[in-house]
């Protein structure tokens, strides 16, 4: 049987590193290439790592036999960048990814978009909901989706496109929202900003990676789906789960949002004096607002999640090989 070759743009990142490990462990690939400008979160045996800046045209010899391309490369941290940076990386990256697929004749692309294309809202949103991005990141991801769809429509009978719209993704080597939360709870420094019932759609990284293969195996020409746990979790649910799994002190205190925002302003002032922190008003506001996204298509298609919230946190803690989430 002829094996496959996989090219992963953004393979050095958090999700990319887990994807590379999954591809390598499957034994289905003759070649697996990670194309990125960063150092990998963790190195996977059997993967060829290449320095590739997807903001620039991609050289033909990166992986000329690619049978599958995964486009995970993005500027995504919000807040953290100027508006133009999201478009410069995410839109140009989509353009160069699709151009490369055309040149080497690759007919299968998996693209990671974002639930940010829906915009922030307390209302439940699924794949049929209007796309109303309210941030530069969300707008850039929606543009990138359209670029990939254009690639698909140029040869719709031959090509296949899977677009995943992940919520907050967490797990080993994340270094993002959940990692900051875990470390703050470990030190007793986390308080609920304004309320406990903010809904935060989230999902575990190994299940997300499994959903890529699930999507490709369905042989649909174009599949777009949200990715998150089936059960919607509040910030209280998430904090309580960290307490149950890691033994952290239970978070009970709710600090008024106005007071939290004043604190954020103070930390921003410190930042201008050269004292860098991860606390600012935009991040506090983001914590307060719900992301009430449901993965309706995965539910309907029967995708089997391996991990619930607590099971995923336990898995993450075990992979960290210690008492702290890494």
C-alpha cells in the first residue's frame, strides 16, 4: 500500500506538535514535514523539521510529494498584536498554503480557523449561526477560510477541504489561557472577574487532533465544524475541575468587574514603565465574556471524544511529569 506524506504548516506550535505526534504514531506516512519559523514545543521522532515562513512564498522542495497539508500557522494571541499583524500572517499564510498545494498537486487540506469568526456573544452559536467577527483576529480567520474555499472550488470534484473552528484548546505544552489559569490557581491568585457563570467553550488538544482525521475520513468535499467539548463549561466548572484534579484551593471569590478593570489599567501602566505582565483590561474583558459555542456537526456525525474536562486535565498533568501543568 502506498503511504502518505504530510506537510504541517505551523507544526512547531502547540496543536501542531500534538498533530505531528499523532501522525507519526499512526505509521501511515512515508514522510512527515513540519514547516515553521519557531522551535517545536516538543520534538517528535520521525518528523523532518524545516524553517519555513508562510508569510513568504513556499519553496517547491519543502515536501513535493505532500498528499495532505495541514495549515495551522497563525498569529492568534488576542490581545497581543496590532490589527495588521493578524491579516499579514493569517491571510498571506492561507494564500501561500493554497498556492503551494496547487503547485505540488496536493488535493487534501485541513485548515484550523477559529470560533472567533462568530464574534463574542452570550447566545448559543453553532455552525449555522451568522459569522460576525468582532476582532481583527476573527476577521483575518474568516478571510483565510474564504481563500481555502476558493482553492477548493477551483477543482471541486478532485479536492477536499476540512475546516476546524476550535474553541479554547488546552493540554500539554499549551502555554496559554489554561496554563496561566492553572499557575494562578496554584498560587492562590485567581479570582472570578465579575461573575462565575461565564461560558467558555473549550476542548482538549488530543481530541482536536483526532477530529482532523475523522473529518478527512468522511470523504466530504467540504466540511466545516466547530470543535469544543460537547458539554458547555463555565469558568466555575473549569476552576472546580482544576481543584479536583490538582488539589488547588477552590476559587470562590468574585471581584467586581469595574475593580478588575482598574487593576488591569494599573498593570498596563506598569507595562509602559518596562514591567511586563500578562494582565491587562482586554484580557480581563475577554475572561468576562462568554464564548457559547457548540460543536453541533461533530455531535451529529457521531465523533467520539476520548476525554471529558476532568479526564483531559488529568491526562495533561500526567504528561507534565510533575505536580505543575506544563
